[in-house]
C-alpha cells in the first residue's frame, strides 16, 4: 500500500515528468546511446583484465589470492584463442581495445549531444505552442520577459542538464565495472573504502543541498535581469527624454551584479565540496596503502591494481 503511494507520488514529481517526456520523445536514440554505454563499459572491463598479464610480463607475481583467479581466467582466454601472451601482443591488444573504447566514447558523446539539443528544441517548440494557444487572461497576467526567459535561458539549462544526466549514466556504468573488479580483488577493502566514501558524501550533504538552493536563486536572478534588459531597452526613448540614463545604468548594474554573485556562489559551493572530497579521498587512499601493505600484506600486483581502480573511481563519485 505504502509502496503504491510512493510510486504515485513519484509520478507526480517534475523529475518523473522530465523522464517520461525524455524517453517518450526519442526511445530509439536513447536505446542506441545506452547500448554504446554498455559496450564502453565492456571494453573498459576488457582493458582492466589485460592489465593483469601486463603486470605479469613486467615481472610482478599475479598468481596469489583473488588476483591469481583473474590471471587464470585471462590465461584461459588466451589459450582458447591460441594466442601466446607476449609483451608485444598484450600491448597491441590493449591498444586496440582502448582505441575501440575511445571510438565508442566518441560516438556516445555525439549521440548524447544530438539527444540534448533535439530534446531542447522539442521543449522549446512545445512551450511556444502552449504559450500561443493559452487563453488571453492567462497570457495577460504573465510578463513577456518571463516567457521569453523560459523559452531561451531555462530551456538551455534543461538542455545542459540532459547532457549531464546522460553523462552520469555513462559514468555509473563504467563505475560498476570498476567496483566489480575491485570487489573481486578485495571485497573487504572495497567495502571499507565505499563506507568511508558514503560518510564523506553525507558529511558534505548540507553543502550540496545549498548548491541546489543557489541554483533556484540563479533562476530568479537571471529572470529579473532578463526582464530588466527588455524593459530598459524598450523604454530607452522615454529614459533619454527624462534624463534617467544614470538611474537606468544603476538598476541594470544591480541586476547584473546579483546574477554574477549567485553564479560565483554556486561555483564556490561546488569547489568547496570538491576540495573537501578530494582531500578526504587522498587521506583515504593514504590510509588504504598503509592498510594493504602493513596489515593485509597484499601482493604488489594486486596493490597496484586496487590503487589504479580507486584513483579511476573516485572522480565518478562526486
């Protein structure tokens, strides 16, 4: 019963409205983009597997613990393909796989950009159509500047948000590959690291919430600036007739400075969160190295792979 209420409540949210419109508009393109993301994740996984024989070929022992199981799996693949894993062969295969990864990433980026701009154009057309067909009383109560602001600036923000939304999905898929690989190497250490990561994110939650509030303030400030710009330009003849140029400049300057302050505040808030998260991550990695070497006595090859994985994972968490 409660689950049904929660589902119904979610379906009334703006985010659900956004998702349903987004997917309903271009399901084919979204499916293609998501498929590319899956293939990118697969090539990323193959690239990680190829690091194991590379470590072995440069003289590190990869036959101990969980890493030994991964090494055995990779060796069986080479045996099945009748390929002798020499250093040159492994490097060539690694280059080919990561080049394919880069090519798929390029296609995914282009596809996501097309979705972003087409979706923005669709929303802009729908909004303009709705404004055009609105009743006269509703239209007369709205400022033309607010409608123009929604058709331009706000639609652009939704467009940018769409690109970031797709980027988050792509990063999450790659992150899952890293997590699976890290858990296979050392589930206890991986669990501990993610526990610390969650604690860091919860500690920074208040700052992240404040960023959302600042985003709403930016919308209001930019709307006022847009309205002021149109009003001042439309009334410039009257302003000049009554010698109100300086007052006009002061008003416009005030709105402009307000928008700048809100943007700087937003950037500062994000920079603070990233700074604190990065410092916490470095401390966490330092503690991890001590833990892996002195307490768990992890083999050098597994240690290097885990550090590589965590360095790649951490940027995707914030």
